[in-house]
C-alpha cells in the first residue's frame, strides 16, 4: 500500500479530509454554459466548437483542462476550483451537463489519436487520422500517439480525466481507455516511450483511477501480465472483455452455485 500515490489513496476514499463548500459553483456553472473559463474566457460550448481538432491549441494551453475535467483536487490553474460534492450531485442529475462531459472526453480522445465507438462499453479505436499516420509506416509528426509519448504533461491530464469520469458516474469508460492503451502496447507496440514514462504513469496512476476494486484489480492483473511478457493482449480480447462486462456486469465469470473466478486471457 505504501507504493500507492497519496492522491490515489484520497481518490479511492472519496477525499475524507475535504469538506463541501456550497458557495463554490464554478464547475457547475461552467458546465451549465453560463460561466466562462479562465484564462481563456470561453463558455464550454464555445470551447468544444472552436477547439475541436485544434491539436496545437490543446497541446500548448494548460488552464482549460481543470475546467473540462474538474476533480476534488487543486490543479495548476488557480482560476479554477476543486470539484465540490454538491456540484457532483447536480451535474450528474443533468442530462445536458452529462452530454457535455462526454463531449469533453471525445475532444481529448481525438487529441490523443483515439475515438469513442460505444458510450455504453467504453470501447475505443484509433481515430481515422491516427490510423492513416500509423499505417503509412512513417513516424509522422502529426501522429497523436507520438505526441503522447513525447509530451509527458499529458500523463497528468489523463489521470485527471479518469478521476473526473469516475466522479461523474462514468467510471465504466476508464476501463475502455486503459484496455485500449494496453492492447496498443501489447499487440501493436504503440504508446510506449523508451524511458517508460508513459508506462509508469499508466501502471501507478491511470490503472488506479478506478474506485471499483474488483475492476481495478482485474485490469492491474492484465497490465502486470503484459509487462512480464506472460500475455499478448489482443484487440479481440479487448472487445470481448468489454462486451462481457456489458452483458453480465463484470469482467469475471460467475458460474451458478460456485465462487466467482477470473478468466485470464490466454497468450
């Protein structure tokens, strides 16, 4: 347990030392499209529209990420505020807000070179542009995957995104993201950097941004098997796992009258 980062422990325990401040409503108002984010002075609908596929802007600017993906922690933008429990309740109750959160997720997935195929399972694929870059066989600078492996500040962004999705009741999307990255690393030799920074962020932070312990442990087990060379995690297995969870509510098999057992994918 000592190896688990402190922020992850607080996240798992839903921030027991933090109190709700009913006077703070900036995250809620931003997602209601009535408050402009700072320092960029954009309503959320304007940001979604103007910055869609503007990868240079999304890479170079930093203040917007705390607004798009608020969590119950302070970030580097002090014009934003930590997410408050009363905001979480109101945001989750609003269909309009929840659709904007999904749009924010899609915006950043595109920036990462990915696209969301299924909101219910969390299934991802490469974006069309990224598929063209990688299939060309040339490590083009336009590759979003390449950008992820060299721009390490995006590792922190991903941790924030996954925590926010959990707070918003969309934690099922986290496994879709994590297992997509694992498939790319294991079967396609993508999304890895030679110094291991991305892999380290994934193993210590991203994979732990799941409060459901059963799901977290299962994904952690798969990652360790890939890291130790015991498993090649294929696209077929990725899709199969997400379909199974959608169908029976878990990544694990549960036979009637017997204890639940993991089905560990074969190499």
